[in-house]
C-alpha cells in the first residue's frame, strides 16, 4: 500500500505545473541564467519521473506478489469446494429422503443412487492426472485417452452378460451378480492404486510398460460389470410402486451425472490437500478413497440384498 501512495505523490509532482513561475524567471534572467533555470527544471522533472516509475514498478510487483496470488488461489479453491459440498449435501439429502420413507425397495433405491454416483466417479477420477501419469509411465497422449475411456471398450460384453441375467430372472442369482460386480469394483480400484504407486514387495517400480498394461486391463474390467446398474435398476422397478418410477428415473440420472463431475473434483481436491509433487502418490490416494467407499457399499449391499433372497 505504501508503494501506491508514493507513486500517486510522484505522479502529482510530475503533473504539477510551474509554468507561470518559470516564465517569470525567464523574463527576468539573461540567456545564461535562463539556460541554468531550464536545466534545473529538467533535472527536477527527470528525478520526479524516475521516482514515479520506480514507485509504480514496486507497487505493481507488490500487487503481483506470490502472497496475492496465493490469496486468489485459496479464494477460488474455497468457492469451488463450497459449491461441491453444496451439491454433495443435496445428493445426500435425496438419498436420506428415500430412506426416510421406509420400506425395503426405497432402501434399494438409495443404494442404487450411491452406486451410480460411485461408478461414474470411478471412471472419471483419472482425468486430471491421466496425461501426467501416462508420460510418467513412458506413454503418450493416446494412452492417456485410452486409460480414461477403457471402461467403455468392453461394455458390450458386460451388457450381454447382464441381459442374460435379466432374461432368466432368478432373485438369488441376481443378488449374487450384484454383489460380485461391486466386489470387482473394490478389487479393481484397489489394484489400480497398487499399480499406480506400487509397494516394494510387488517389484513393479522398474517396469513401466508392465504397469501401464496392468492399469489398462484393470480399467477395462470395470466395463465387464458396468451393467450391474441396469440389473439393480430392474430389481428396484420390479418392487417399486408405479407412481414412484418417474421420480426414481430422475434421481438415478442425476446421480450418474453427479458422479462424472465428482471424480475429477475428488482427484483435484485430494491433490490440493496433500500438496505433493509425486504424480504416483497424487493418483494413488483418490483411488484408495474410492476403494474404501466401494468396500463400504459392498458390505451394506450384501446385508440388504440378503433380505431379498
């Protein structure tokens, strides 16, 4: 702030007119005296200009300092996190509202909404660091894109399996299919974390090509069970009243869309909190968090679906 005050003062000095006094001095003095007066005036104004320039430069540097940038960065991050928390709170409110109505089919609806959100988040959590991770493993931008879209590469095979399960409907087999699919999400996500940041006993640190291949394979395994959401939806539709189906569809689509935005947000937020430059560690921690969330969902789903058989 003091730099700005000096800059304003110096600018005022430069712009202050002494034309009247100077003209009177010229009229009263001879040529030699007039030349000295002119040189003195130029020297004073040059000093004022230099002083103003230095003050303005110091003020600009102070304004562009790292402290101001950090304040702006923290403010934007805080606003982003507050908005994200508002969205998550709204989603949690929807799930709680379904649970508060009672009855088993509404509990299944809440389970379905959470699973849809987690599924989308699992697919998109790699987006912020996909290119950095690809180059770290010795790959290029093509591998980065393939890593993001890998779950959808084998979606058709998983959809055919889910279609067979739904056509030959057997409640016990359907519940088993759902539990196994959620277990695949748990295992694949945990193994992805281990491949991204391998512990010493796996002996994978020195083989980047093998790690890239394993990571791609594990990401593709999601697509084999992605249709579990359709099977779960069919189960809910079979036991839900007709008047609740419209609300169910809207809630499910909203949960799916929320998950697509939640994945990158989770990755970015964790990277901002841990403040580490190691790309392996930054990519590993969000995967561990998702694996833990999938584990909790698997335990709850196993307990609820046991009541259906």
